[in-house]
C-alpha cells in the first residue's frame, strides 16, 4: 500500500486499497490495523491522527477522522478539476 499524504485526489484509491487489504481483513486486530494505518500516512493526513494514542479503541476513531476530512465531496470534486 502506498502512503497517503492528504491529497484529496489520492484518497479514494488509498481508502479502497487500505480497506481491501487491511481494514476488511478479520484476521488482523484493530491495534494492528491502526499501526498499519499510521505507517501509511504522512503530512497532513498523519498529523490529523497523531494525537490519538495507539490503542485498539482508537483505530475506528482514526479512520472516522480521515473519512470525515477526506470524504469532503466538494474538495474532492475541486481537486479533480485542478488535477
């Protein structure tokens, strides 16, 4: 999985790939998923979840924060027009 730096146009690809390989894999624990997620992020995306402690309970919260930030349809549309 390539890293995600916070570019809106890269979010759909990152989201779908991460979920198919890690997020939807029931043999990987939530804490491992959170670790994998953190290692895949850089820049603004990493900064968004940096304050969250590395706990099993924080994996869903981290994913929720990223989704809320990068599922912004207006920004996603704007980035597609400027790309």
